[in-house]
């Protein structure tokens, strides 16, 4: 396994692991946000099914929490793309 990583590092130079980290970071952030919002929505639907009269408050909390998760995800993706963009400038320049 380490030999394969060493060959990949030689192929991409010393910037290869930075690109790998940026790509993995973007993927993990996206998967984590999807899991978080899915879990949040599932629990909200379950809560509304148990107490329909509290549906408005649960829905409001759901929207606020989902917006916070999306904001964090967008920020993390911008950081990952910034790393990849600075990588392109380092390799090109």
C-alpha cells in the first residue's frame, strides 16, 4: 500500500497529496452533510407523526438546522476548492 502511495507521489510530484486531500475533504464534507440532513429530516417526520400539533415548530427548527448544515457544507467546499485552486497555481507557476 505504501509503495502505491509513493508511486502516486512521484507521479504528481510533491503536490499530489494536497490534491488528494482536497478531493477527499470535499467528498467527506458532502457525504456528511447529506447524512446529517437526511437524519434530521427523518427525525422531524417522526416527531410530526407523533405530535401533529407541534408540526409548525418542528418544521421551523428543521429548516433552521438544515440551513446551518448547508452553510457549513458550502464553506467547507469553498475551502477545498480554494486548496485545489492554489494547487493549480503552484503547479502552473
